C-alpha cells in the first residue's frame, strides 16, 4: 500500500493502517518502513475484532485489507496483501 499511494490518491482513496501497538511504537514502525499514511493504534483490538481480523487466539491480527465507501459500505475485503490494482478494481466505475 505504501508504494501505491499516488494511485490511491488519484482515485480519492484515503489509506489508513490499524495496528494493536501503542502510538509510541507506531512512530518507530512508520519511520522504519517509511509509511506515507496514518497508522491508527488499536491497543484494545476493538477495530480488529469489529472487522473480524483477529486470529483464533484472540490476540494475533490477520492482515486484512478493506475498502470502505464514503457511505460506509464495504466495497472490498480480503485477507493477506492484495495488490493495489485488485483493491482499486472494487471502486464504483472501476474498469
């Protein structure tokens, strides 16, 4: 996602990462990997739970990508690391 931000921005998509680490840990993580989008702290794993991204142990997080429309509709959901073109193809009017 980091390397595809220009394509997301051109299509009006705001990328957000969500991770259970603390805000302080996120600062180090963002610097290390040069993320160019916000990473939100989900220390209680509430977001992960709501989006069914918790692993069966209830602690680990399964990488999951969601594309949510402005109206709150989930347009795309997939475990793993789908490519930007696959995610953007879910946008209304995508070719």
